[in-house]
C-alpha cells in the first residue's frame, strides 16, 4: 500500500475532492482499501476480472469512498480522460494483448493524472537489475517456461498449489532471508511467500514480457511524460519493470 501511495503521490496530493482513482486488477482489494482510508476526500475503485471483487465488497469495514467493480482491464469501463490516477501492478502482462490493455486503461487517465504500472521485465533488460533480482527472474522464467512448459494454467489450482509447496519445501530449512516483498525474512514467511509468488505467476494463461523501450513508447504514444522507468531511485524508488508517467495531453 505504501508503494501504491508513493507511485501515485503527485496525483493524490493535487487531486480535488471527489476525484477518482482506480487499481486496475486489484485482486483481493486490500491495497486500494488502505489507500481509500488514507484519503477520505477522494474516491477509489478496485477493478478486477475475477469474483474476488465480491468478497472484497462484502467486508463490513469498507470506507464510503471505496467501490469495487468486476470488469476487464482490456475493456476498461470508464470514460476517456476521467480518472485522476490509475495503478496496475502485475496485471497487464497477463492479458492476451498487453499493449492493447495498456492503451485501454491509459486512455482513461485525464491530463495531469498519473498512471503507475509494473510488468514482467524482458530477459534482454535483466542486465539493468541487481544481480540477485536478475537471477531470481531467470529462475522464475525457467520454472514457468521449461519446468511447466508454460502450461501450468491447465492444472487444477489446488494441485498446482500442492506441487509448489512440495517443490519449495527446502526453503524452510535454508537461511535465504527476505527474497520477496511479501516476506519478513523468517524461513516460514519466505516459504509461503515463494509459494504465493510462483502460484500467482503460473496460474494465468498469458504472460508477456515487453521490452522496456516498448513500454516507454506506449506511454509516449498516449501523451505521457515525466516518465520514471525502473530501476531508479528518483523521485520514487522503482524496480525493473516499474513505470510511472503523468499524462500531458
């Protein structure tokens, strides 16, 4: 949630009361709920293609400025140039057409608004990542592309989950520390985090890894400038695959 807030910081600070922000591909909807609680004067929508939005909307502690919508990010159900800010982390590359999905959601951002996304980096861009991250991506891509032949989505989800639990069991005994953002460094936390991260990446049918230069061209095509492309520490830390831009047109 802190990362989400940092990437949208400029738009959140400048938005007038009642402005709309969307987390496109919100999953369980927890991150956008935290943000809505921090900015009660603004409106927030969690958009997701799955039924997770119904579970999210069924919680009793939802702030009144938060809404959940079931919809396809590739056919975003919002008016053009109507949103003050959009985030979409780890979602667009799981659509059948990453560029098309990007244009659909990017076109909903109004001039002066912010779009923040994260996509799987292309293997040709991995030299830009720190050594540990570079090897982690390569290991993950190998697991998806060769160990599971890119077809893990055909397995029943419960079976895939148990396969990953068995494959990653040695991590419980290895002092490998905090290897993902979901882990606090303890062995069991790291183990569950690795299982979650692999499962989350293997289940979707599609996985695109666009070149960094290609994603930059998408932003520029839709009139975005002030681009921050990871990895960079300025103005907000971005890892490889992270992109933030402000729309000027």
